[in-house]
């Protein structure tokens, strides 16, 4: 079999990265002269696996629509209310395996969104699907779903996301329809997946944002039950960053 035919077969088998690595070995024969067939084959297989893994992580991250934030960028300076050991446990992804939620609260500019997206980025790197929404954006999409008949499909899509991030929770009171929609979302995800909520409003005030006490009880029970709580404190990170640049 000719080398060109071999490469065509590898690509037909969707082993494109394997084929590229083989091409490299062929172009640099002296580098691999002292290696056994099994060792060279192992390098090719490892390259294929690593490239597939990298491609999957990039796809999951792109689909999640996250803000640019990575775990390495989490700021643990004193006064923020962040405990490294607690964040380390969350970054391990255990909460995803147990379908637990994370509630992040704190004042404007304290880094809630960055922390939520850093945790979600880590989840993508662990091969979990995720999706970031500002709460208003999600509610608008669900409203359109009622109008065009896609509402049930939207719920099924949200149910498949292992991690859902809802930012700017509690910016305004919910209407009865919005509260019902959120309950539908949380009901279909309950004990099947995880949700991260980022809010300026303390959880003790959330009940007042929901018009129906019955829906409030059901919705908050699904969100707050068995959740990890992080309350960020201290000055605005934007102000601190500006001070660092001026220093």
C-alpha cells in the first residue's frame, strides 16, 4: 500500500491527527530511528487522543458562551471571602457529579461573574457541557419560545447542559410567567445537573422577587437545597485593578 493510500484510509477513519503525526515521523526519520514499532505507534495514538481532547474542550467552551475567565486567574487576596480549599474542591468538579448548585453573592464589581465563568471553564475542560446566560437573556428566549412553539424544545436543550450559569439574578422582580418558566427549567434539571447563580441580592431576599409564594417555595427549594454558598466581600475588583495599574 502506498503512503498516500494509507493517509487516505486514516482520514476516512477520522484519524486525521494520527495521519498528521505519521507524516511528521516520515519527514523526520532520524528522530524515530531508535524507537520500536510499538513506541512509534504509541506516539501516534497519544497524539490523536490529545488532539481530540483539545478539540472537544474548545467546542464545549465555545458552546458555553462564557466570558473569558480561567481558574488560574481567580484572585484570592484577603478580604474577598474566598477560601482556597473550598474553591479547590469546586474546581475538582465533585459538585457536578453530585448535581449540586453553587450560589455566588456579593456587591457589584466584586468578581461574581469571573468566578462563575472560571468554574464553568474548568467544567468544560473536564468534558462537561455548560451554558452561560444573563438571567434576562434566558427569560427573553423562553418568552419567544412560548410564542413560536419551541418552549418545550428549549427546556429539553437546557436539561442536557450539565452546568447552567445564570448571572445577574434578582436585578428585578419576576413576573408570574417568568417565575413559572424558571421553575420549569429548574424542575427538569433538578438532581440531574448543576446550576451556578451569581447575584447581587442576598439569598434571604430572593423570596420577595417571586410573586407566587407557592412557586417561590418550589423554585428556591430546588436552587438552594444542597448548594454551595460563596459570599464575596471587599472592594470592587475593578477599583483594585485600577489601583494596581497606578501603583
